[in-house]
C-alpha cells in the first residue's frame, strides 16, 4: 500500500507551545491541581539557561537568552513549514505564544491557554508568512511525492554529498539540502556562525529568499549566523 505524503503530519509541538519548549526544561503543571504529577516528565525542551518565559530584556544576559530562544523558535518553524509532509502548526506558535511551562493544560480555560496577543512577536509572525509563501513555490513540497534521490540532495558544509561521518559529526551541526536542483536550505543548529561552500554541481546565481538570520554570499561561500535556517533560490534553474 502506498501512503500519500499528504496523509503524514509534520508536528513539533502539540501539548506545549514552541516558546514553552524553548523556555522551560521542566514541566510546570502546578495550576492543574495534581501537585505537578500530571503530564509527561520528558519535555525534550531547552530553556537556553534560564527557566521561565518572562525575561527582563533590559538585562544583557536575559536579552541574549531571549535572542537565542527566538532563533531556536525560528529554526523549528522553518523545519516544520519546509519539511516533507503536511505541517500542523499549533495556534499561537506563529507569534511566540506561551503556556508558562504547562504541558497538560487541557483543564485550563484562562490566561494559561489563552493566546497572549499582548506579547505578539512580529518578527516570528513575519517569518511564518515568509516560510509559507516559500513553501508554495517549492515543487517538491506541493506535489504528492516523497523526497527521494531524484529531487533531494544532502550536502555537508563543503558542498559535498553527506557521508556517514558527516551525519555523526557532533561539532558541525550543519548541513545543506538541495531540492529540485533549484532550492537550497542552509541549516546551522549551533550557536556559532557557519561558513558554507555552495554546491559546484549546480550552476547559476543563488539569491536569499527566506531565513532566520542575515547571510553574506561571496562567490561560492556563504556566511550565516548561529542557529540559522536560510533558504536560497537558484535564479538560473
């Protein structure tokens, strides 16, 4: 039996928001009345150094943590909206909504689960719109086909085909993905900047179309910031 690509959902967050997943290492379900025993103990989340979603942006350290959280949320949004499968976006994740660490808030009809419009992050919202518009232009994300060697190529930072050693390179945390010989994803999952060598096998001029950070293109080299997910389009294909 062949399963349609549209039948497969791409999901990152359901019971917690994307901001919560980047602001809390542990669940905080005290308001549910079960002494924080309910809900999964494994959040698979990372608070970037400070537990809690409310930060003082006038404090240099807390402001830096907030910047890392926004970059992480942006990368997750890009991974979701530009991935194979039908993306399911939790309401509010497009502008940075939080549930204050509650990962089992089904019983809450109050400020815990309500959308926090007063904390609307325009940067995240604009990126979401940009990524959705980009998705609509990528052929392999519009057709009911699975990614295969015919339409996707996985490259390391040097622009060469990924080998087993590259997939297990813990320090690199970066790769390139070519779709339809026209679109190039540059992914850098670490905090430090990364230099990429563009693939020599594809001729033409590359132009930035979407991304979570600024980038610099000089001939075959591209410099991106930390925690980056950038999309380039080949203007000659």
